[in-house]
């Protein structure tokens, strides 16, 4: 998929999220499906969004405890977080350290 969506596709971005969730109005759903038949970029976006949701839901069924160092490095890289978290948000081993 191209780095930027063509102008004709940008209007569908909000609709795609609703479409994937099954919450898009019937008229818009039909219009989006007509667009998807002709647009490989938007089909890829829909497929990628569906796969991401599937993986997220599957992963949430099997939570994994990450080592404290991984948490620290992750939060240090997140914009607006800068590695600072309250003790309540830290894993037990990190909060007690």
C-alpha cells in the first residue's frame, strides 16, 4: 500500500473502522464495498485492520508478563510518556524496587 492514501480513499478511513466492527450503516456499507472491489489499497487496509484486531484479541486471552526492563524501555519510547509511570502502573517487581 502506498505511504499516503489517494484522495478518493481518505473519505473512507472512518467508515472502514465502523465497517470492520460491523457498525457501518447499510447504505454506506454497500458504497464502501463497491469501493473495495476497485481499490487494492483500501482492501489491504481492511484486511490489515481485521488481522490486527484478531491478533490483539487472541493475545489478550494469553497475557504475557514482560520483564521490568522491557516495560521501562517501551514506556521510555512512547510519546508523551517518557518513561514516567505511577507505581500503580508498574509491574510488582518494578514497583517494589
